[in-house]
C-alpha cells in the first residue's frame, strides 16, 4: 500500500491521485493501487519555512504524517510536493519504509531529455533558495539554469496567486516563462512545483517536449514500484 503525504497543496494532490489512476493498467477496481492519503492542507507553507526566520516549521508536521502512515501499514511513501523534499531527510530518519523522491526521478528524466543542454528549474522561491533541484541535476551530470528575477516573479504568481488561489491560470504568462528560459539557452524546463503540474495536466501540455513534469515522473515511479504496469499515456 502506498502512503501519500498530501495537501501540499490540495489541488496538486488531487491531480496526482487522478494521474495514478490514469497511469495504471487496470481492468477492475481491484487492479488499481491501494492508497492511504493524508490530505494535510494546513501544513505550514514550505517556502516560508525555508526563507523566513521564525515562520512555522512544516518539517515536524510532515514527519508526524509520515509516521502515522507507516503505523497504518503503508509499504512506501510518496510526497507530491517538490519544495517539501527539503525536509525529506527528516522523514527518512523517522521512518523505516522507502520515500520515493519526486526530485531525484524528475532530475534523472530531465538530464536524459536535455542531452547536455541547460535545464531550467521552475519552482518556488524556497525550492530555488535551498538548491533542491540544482543539487540533484548537478549530481547527475546536468547543468541547472535558475530563471532570472522577472521569470521567477511570474512563476511565483502562477503558483501562489493563481493555482493555489483557485483562480484561472494565465496560460499566456506560463507560455512566456517557457519561451524566455529557452531563449536563454535551456534545452528543457523542469516543472519543479506541483502547482505547475496542475497547469501541465489540465491545460494540454502533456507530451510537450520542452517540459519535464515532476508530478508525472512521480506517478510513473510510484506505479512501477507498486508492481503495476504503466498505461501507454505515461510510458
């Protein structure tokens, strides 16, 4: 059984659960994955926890949820939030079951797709500041490209003022972010925030070779580790 450390944010977790269904070859209910989901939406903001001294610390909350899921009998954990992987070592230290890394699997896919070209990282300010993706891309022989200030501000707006706020997404702005990093030499852009995965999944970007989507990569590895076959859409 897979334990999902969810709610970070709620819409992204909902899309991830739907992806797992669409990614699994199944002819009946019983052939799908067994999941136990903690939709802990009140977990303190991860970026604030990284950047703002004195801000509420999400780490202990995520750890408590992981321990709860382990005690409930899950065999492995997934955390469909990229910035929260800043706290992954705390989860691993407190539990005895694997935590699949959305960051590691996405970085691996991005380095392969980029084929030597720089990899733009679209992520929260906290993720960028902590080097969550930069470190993993470098460890795999890739070259991370952090967007300039103007692009980062637009990414922040898409994440917080639109997807997290539940308002319509400015797809022209999203497209502009992609085109600007490609113009700066990026071969591909990693969607290293699962709110951006919501845009990718719900607005026709699936299959866009300019993008490597973190939530899609996590769905793929989760289905595989659970011993199931991937559907053609997710291969």
